[in-house]
C-alpha cells in the first residue's frame, strides 16, 4: 500500500485561519494550489504570488526568525504520515512541509532541514502558484545530520514532499516497547529526536507558528493516542496543532485502563496489573490534577483547540523518560504502581515523578523556551509547581497523619542539598548559558543536567525573598505567563517581567532590581559561602564563592535568616529573610562565650555557611547534648552536617571540625540528618575501601568504626527489626531503610546479622526468600545476602524475581544481584543487559549497570571496562545517548583510586572510545574524576587517620566487654 494514499488532512495556518488541503494521493495533492488557498484567506487579496509572499512577511512579524537553521527560512506546516514495520524495525514516512523564505539575501540558498538516521528516497516541490510537483535536487549531509535542498533565487514560498525511511530506535524518537507478550509503539520527540522521525526544524529559536499533523498507518491492532483529537471518523489521522516538533508524542498500545482517577484523566497499565494496588497513584493524580488546574489558573482541557479531550497517563513497564507532549504522559511502572504494603521510598519517588510529569503539561507545553538556554525557567516552574502539589497532597491540617511524607524535608534533602553538591564541581552547568544552544550533545547535557535541581532550588529561595506567607510571586508570575504567553515561547527576561508586574506593587524591598539580582545566580556556576565570626559587639559576615576547585570570586547578594541559642526560633515564618548581605555585613548581635548562632533557617537558602572555630565549637557542644540538640531544627542539623563535610571536602574547613559535627550523630534519628550524612560519607566510604584494598597494613574495617560511632540512637530506637504489626511514621520507616542500607554495605555486623535473620522463609523446606521482609529494608537484606552468601542466595532471588508483582520490587532484586563479589557472575550479569535476547527491559538494564558501578570498588572496575569495551551496545540497548551519559557520570563518581581514574580517562580520551556525540559529556565526567583525585591526594590519609584515632565509643565498648569477660572468669 502506498503510504501517500493514507495522508488525508494537511492544514496551512496563516494568521488565525486554517485551510484544509487534501493530499490523499499524488494526483490530488498536485491539484492543490497553495497561492489560491492563500488568496482565499482573510486579508490576502494581492494579485500575484509575490505580493502575497510580501504580505506574509510584513503582516506576521512573529514568523520572522522561526527555526533559523539557516537565516530567513521558516516552516509553517508539517503533515507527517508514518507506517512502522515491526518486523524490520523500520518505518516509512512522507512529510509534506510548507516553507517560507523571508529574507531576500538568502533566497536561492539551500533549504536545510535536520534529518538524522533517515534514508531520504525522494524530494519533490511546488512553488508559487504552480500545480505540479517537480523533482528537487538534494543531498544528505550525514555528518551534520541535515537534508539540504536546492532552491531558486526568486522563490519565497515552497511546499516540499519528502519520502524517506527511518529506524525504530530503542526508547527514543519513534520506538517499539515490549511487555508480557505484547508490544506498543511510542513517539517521544523531546528534546531533539523529531529529526529522527521526519525532516524538520528540530531546534528552538523564537515563537513557533508552525502547525503539525500526523497520520499513523498499519497500526490497526492498537489504540492510538496523540496530542490532538482524531479527524472525523478516522482512528489514525490526527488534527494539526501549533507548536515545535519536540512537543509531539504518540502511543499506539493495548494497555488497559486501570483506573480513572478523576473525570477524563485515565491511568493505563499492563492488563496483568489488575489487582495491584493503585490507590496511591490514583489519589495523587486526582489531587495533582485539581491542584494544578487551580494553581495555574488555566483549565487543562482548554489549553488549545482540538487537543485530545482526555489526559492519558501511560504506565510503561520498560522505559523511564520525560514526556512533554500534550495529553500523552509516559511514566515508568516502578514509579507508579505499588502494592498495598509497599516501600515508602517508592512512594516518595512516585509522588515526585507523577507530579512533575503532570506539571509539564503546563510548563513545557503551554509555554516553552525560546531557546534551550532558557529551559531553566520552564523546568524550574514545573518542578516548583509539582512540589507545591505534593505538599498539598501530603498535608493533613485536621490530624497528624503519620503516614504522610514530610515534603519540606524531602525538598531540602533531595533538591537543594543535592544541587549544592553537584554545583560545586568546576564542570557544573550554568543555569542559563550565555549563547543559544543548538547542538544535540549540548542540549542534552543542559536540559538533563543540574538545572533540574538548581532551578527549583533558586525559585524556592526567590519566593522567600520576594514575598511573605500570603504572597507567592513565583506562582502569580507563572499564572501570568500561562495566560499571556499561552502556546508561545518565553525567555528569562519575560519571566522576570512577569514577576515584576505584581511584585513591584506589593512585594518586599530586599532587592531593587530583580534582573540584576538573579544575574549572579543564573549566569555563574556555584554559589556563595558565608563565613561567620564573632567580634566585640557583634557578628561579622564575609563571603566567598564555593567550589571543590579554585574558582574566580563572585559577589552575591545573599538572603539572611538566622537565630541564636539566646532565643532560638526555627519556625516557618523565620525562613523569610529580613536582611540581604552584599560583600560583607556586620550584625549588631551580642553572643555569650558559649552561645551559638545559626544561619539559613531550615536550609532554604542556596548557599553554605562556615563559622569561625570558636563558633563551631559552641555548635558542636550544643549538638552533642541531647537536650540542646533538640532545640535545633532537624533541617538545620542536616544543613550543619552537609555544609561541614562539603566545606572540608573543598578545603575550607578542617576535617577535625567536620568529623566532630558528624560524631554528634550518635544522638540523631531524623531522616534529613541521616540523608545528609550518608550522601557525603558514602563518598568517603568508597575511597577508604579503595585505599585499604591496595595496602595490606591498613585496617580493612576502618569505615565500620565511623558507622559504629554514629549509629547508636538509630539502632536503639528504630532498629533493624521492624514489627510489621506496629504502625510507625513514614519518615521513620524511610530512615530505617536508608541507615540500614548504608550500615550493611559498610559491613556493620549487627546490620549484617539482622539481614541474615530476615532473608530465608522459615516456613519453607527449600531455600526460599522470606516474603514478609518489610519492603523498606529489602535492599539492605538482599544486597547483604548476595555479598555474603553463595549461589543458593542468588538462585533464591531469581526465583523470587519471577513472582514479584511490581516492577519496583523487581528492580530491588536486580540491584541487589549487583552486590555479588563474584567477578564471573557480575560480568555475566552485565553482558546479559546487552544481549539480543536480554531478559531485562530498558530500565532494568540501566538500573543493573548503575548498581554494579556503585556496589563496590571491584565491581566499579568491572563496570568501567565493560562500558569501555561495549559503548556502542550500551548506547543502543540501554535507550540512547541520554541513558549512556547518565551512566557515564555514575561511573565517574565511583572511580575511587588512581588506577580506576586513569583507566577512565584513557578510555574517554581514546580515539576508539566509540563515545560518538556523548564525548562532550564524558569529558565533563573526566573533570569530576580529576577533582576526586585531587581530594584523594590531599585528604584521604588524614581522613583515615582521624577515624582510626578517634574511636572512643568503640574503645569503651571493647573495655566493657573485656571487663565482663574478666568478671565472668573470676565468678566461675
């Protein structure tokens, strides 16, 4: 069947009018007269085609500069017809494209379209008022990924018809997914994959008046859903909508509607998921949908005329990737469906993933960036709104519901502190680069990188600077943009103006010029460190720029919040700053010799705080006393741990002081503080493991001494042996899982013993995994047993894998297999991920590799050489360059000694690295590896010595055990 016979509708937009043009077949299409159609449109009454073209240029100023892959060229319409061939893994396509040349100086130059991995069969065109298509001269520039079509000097309006064949990629562009015994076809074009589906202007420059329509053929066995409604009675032809190519998505599926969380919002999943508890996801979607409708002040179902009348949320078993298309949302199954009794950690991740995916329907589709350099505004607003939605969902003002998550704690620990860590590296991305971004590798590195965390963190801080409890100027600015710039682009200046329109009338006066204020935070990497010292009659503040390596100084205006031991106040109203610090600041505060002062209430500011030694001493004394410790907010205790360890890592604080702060953790049981501890101490644990493995005379249990010193309160009050019959707070459950996983990985004996006790089912005659292991501690139990056990353990886990009802629990098992210290098994596990008949889906492959790289010093070595030898297969089998680059950075973080780091650098810099367009990201990862090496040389031995010499709780325990032994001997 000729693919051209199935293209039925193609719309040409000029101003507000649309003109349907039938292109059912070659002959019909040749009869359509573009110029006559334009003449019929309101406002076009010129006598000849050249006059009409001039009218377009003069009257529609928005069209100038659109998609400027070459100056003066813009696309007004795409009509795309696609027919996949599942057997061959390819698809045939026909693209009908209307192009206007707006600059006389560039007429006659080649029309250039992005075309990557497409085999172009033919290009035809019609110009002016002509009726007949003619063959066009063209060439494909494979190296640049472009289709170049010859044009004429005196022509301004073209319609091209391009026939081509493309490849069904693995997880990106147009691709096939598999589950159970079925398949689905998906199209996800974000951020630059449209060029792999049809020749197009797959870039962002200015406002897009482009309209795009799709027809999908040969998919009669599936239900097809895209951004827009179907045309007429068709089930495969979809109405044109305005917008850039990357905002389109499609799913052709046989997934089942599991539940309808709220009217016209449908949640789909595998049919076999019926019976799996879905109420958490359903309740969240219901809450988020209603919240976001109100928060944005823009009804979802009126975003654009002809959009699909429903929001379709698809739970995909094999793929985790962001979707930005309207009406079609794809989420990974492990982030949505959970059992009635489930891991709180899974719920935490799921609530964030679902909220952010839904928020992108507004921030990402309704408004999108003028260029990818401004993506921080879009991503930041989406995440900001999503976290507000989560707070609303998890807030119960009537009762103190212990099952709810502490969302403020999660935002500080998962967003702000994580961003501060990554932003300390020399290779960190600017929130807003100085120049527009077009190259695919730069776009990926930017939109998938630090801005996902830093943008919402900066917006959160800005919200407290500008307003008070009653005024959220970020929210009102978002509403303004969604109203005034609907289906249009924005940049940072437009965003600033949207804030100022409301803030200048009723906001605080801590800053005078919003744009000048944000300039420093947006156009620099890193952030400031405040240094606090006590002086006679007051407190003196100075600042410097933070970085793990030397960085040029930048002067920030820093919002100050603080409290003292004389009148401690960490309440929510005190997170709103009352003063702004410039280069230096003196505060008229009198402190006693034993008083403490703490800045950055609840850790909401995007900066770190260092203190003079005497102030650190007072803070440590307060933390080391159980009663005075409780006066300090848990988020500030977490910030003290996070700041001190990172300041020491950057050489701005002695490790003696940082570890004294850490040592007070023996009194700690709050999640936020333990999260800060584990994030930072895991960096040290891995490097100590590498150090002691290379020298025989070093204590192999050196890090266990640190764990033993700090874990006492968690072990005593939370423990490793939860009683499933007893209800406990969600945050407590999550703390146990977090601490136990770290303690067992560190070979802390009581944790290892608890894991052994939990693992086997005592009611089974065979070595079977205990089905009643609490979900939160399963990662620790499974990993410990794989590391300490034998093939019987692995066989039992594989048997358990076959009956796990949720994808999340499958991942817990697969990640635990990566804890094996059997080199042959680990190597075989990795090779299974790239086999043609791999038993693991896309997301499972990625999780397995990441777990192997992170599990131990030896396994990181195996993972590194596997990636170096199999880079191409990993790219192809794991889901493309985005996934490859994500794993490269995970690998870089686990190169723990000189040898591993050298191997990593040799691979990346090799001419045969096979990194292709992921080379830039890999070189950024090398910079991170180099930074870690500098730390190793400067600090690792001192860290080892401190832990070895400051082990008093362990020594006390040993003395007590010795005395007991002596007593028993004498008694006998």
